């Protein structure tokens, strides 16, 4: 009799523990990321208004090139490291030493390439020098231990480090950058912010575990690097997908057009990060669940997909209707050419919400190669469309290439997960109800768009959407938010 009641009770406690842990992780990560996004976004708006479309475009172009080398110095090691720390019962310091050693070598190699070949990567002398200065950001980024604390699910520390980094960045921008003539202060301040974040996490690690010991075993390091290789391939493909359009706009059109495109994309990036922080919070849980209860992974993924979908639908609809007000309010009338780009790209953000779920879960399930193949197909489509559309259609061509490729990528990732793990999709019933609520919200916003300011319209849209969704699907929402597995 005792055993009969003990098992359900333990399962109930486990489910409650899972829900509490996920909520705690997400809360801390969301708080830190929200702070980082808000402060970082204010910094972006400030730079756009102070530097104008051309200077803003030059900064964006240099950062777009830098992003590829950030990935090279990462080489998928952060994602793999988070997974290994999450499941390791011992030997965590050995993992840290191994990853820091590999990243140190990659940072030195990347710095050398950037400094020597910067003229070939950039369309102007100004952008070349910006890129060279930005390249030294690789040093603090390579030493950053956020991935380690994410594996331990110490999300509060990550949130604090993120806010420190971007808070320092904004504060010095406001103090030092007053005109386009101070353009070169921006990368120097950017480096300082990342240095502060790295020192904060490194100090905590050293206090608890001591100074990390670098790994001298070439064989072990190479083996670890080879395991991470499919992850970096996937990340590099995604980076090409997200950044190649900026590179092509800079060379085929102008750095001013890059500025217009980047203004729209900065907002899109902030939207995507909302879902990314959710996936980062749940990624360690996916990893542990696959190791202990692999059959339950798809059940949890179905819930996270459905949650992402609930937010993706209204973001696409509201973003399309409010795009003109949003761009004018945030960036000023000088960036009016960004409006149509945003209307197209906001749907790419909505699709990225779903794609991120499949991507993180595939890596957690040790399907890095499968994910890399799926991402490769989407990226190939993006590259071909960029070459076909950008030279003749500029910003609009870049936007169309992005959203078509995003559709292909999400389809490929969902098929990959279905074939390798289990067919898993968001709730169809909830999708219909969310779409109905989104359409009602859209009609309300369309009618009121001329009468209220942007921020009041956003509040009205949120209230209308979630009120309708609650009335239509209250039972499904309760079930979805329970996070009960099994």
C-alpha cells in the first residue's frame, strides 16, 4: 500500500520541481536578458540618432563581420560545454580548462586574420579601422564563463553579468559619443563592457573553484573540438543566414542602406532574443531529460513549441500593423526607409521562435550533425536568394531572401527532429485559437492606429490578444503551463 502511493507522490513532486526550476531559470534569465535588451536597445537608438544612417551602417557592417569570428572562437564550445556541465557529476573544472585552452588558440588565430585581412572584408577605410578595433572584443569573449554557469543553472549570475556589460556600454556611450566624429569610441567602449562581464564571472569562478588549469593534451582537446564541430557548422550557417545580407548590402549598395536595414533588424533581433532566453533556460533540462528519460523529450518540446507559437503569432500581426509608428518613434524620421523592411522581417522573427525550439532540442539530443544539415539547406537558399535579389532590389530583396530561407529552415529542422527523435509539432487547436485572437487584436490595432501613440497601442494589443486567447483556450493554457511530463 505504501509503495502504491509513493510513486505517484514522487512523480508529482518531480513535476512540481521541474516546473519550479524552469520558472526560476527563465525568470532570472529573462530579467537579465530583458535588462540587457532594454539597455542595449537604448544604446542602439542613441547611436542611430547620433551617428545617422551612414555611421550607424558602418558600425553594423563591422559588427556583422566580427560576428563570424566570434563564432569561430566559440566553435560550438559554449553550447557543448553547457550540455556537458549540466550532466557532469564531477570533472567540471577539467571541462572548463579544456574549453578555455581551445578558445585561447582560436582567439589568437582569429585576431591575426582580422588584423591582416581587414581591408578585404570591408568596403571603406573607416569600416576597416572599426573592424580592427572591434576585433579585440574576442579576448574577453573567449574567456567568458557564462556557458559554465548556464550549465549549472546559475541564471542569476548570467543576468547580472549581462546587465553589467551593457550598462557600462550605455553609460560610456552617453558620456563620450556626442557626434559622428566620435565614431571610433564605440568599439573601444564595446570592448570595455565585455571585459567587465568576463571579470565578474571569472572572479566568482576563481573564488569557488580556483584558477582554471589549461589543458595540454592535444589529443583530448582535438577530440573535444571534433565533437563540437557540427555545432559550429550550424551556428556558422545561421550566422551566414542572418548576416550575409548586411555584407552584400554594404558591397553592392551602400553603407547607408546597411544603416536602414540594420535599424529594422535591431528590433527583430530584440524580439528573437525573448524566445532565445526561454530556450537557454530550458536547454539544460532538455539535455538531462534526454539522458534519463529520452521518450519524454518530445512531450516537453511540444509544450515549448506551443508557448513560442502563442507569442510568435501576435508579434507578426502587431509588428506589421504598427511598423511605421514603431520605426518613427524609435529611430526618427531619418530611418523611414526601414518601415517596409520591418514589416517583412517581423514574420521572420515569428518563424525563428519555432525554429529555435527544434535547434536547441536537437543539440540536447546529440543530433548536432542533423541540425547542421538542416541549417545548411536553409542557408544555401538564403545565399542564392541574396545574390539574386539584393543587387537589384536592395533592402527589400534582402528581407524577402531572409523570410523565404527562414521558412525553409524551420521546415527542415522540424523534419529532422521528426525523423531522428519523434514527430513533434505545436498544438494545432491552440494554433487556431491563437490565430483567431491575433486577428481580433489586429483589427483593433488597425482601427486605433491613427488615434493613439505606439506604447498605448502595444498595451491595448496585449490586453486584447491575451483576453481573447484566455476566453477561447483557457483549459489548453492551464495544461500547457503545467509543464507536466508523462
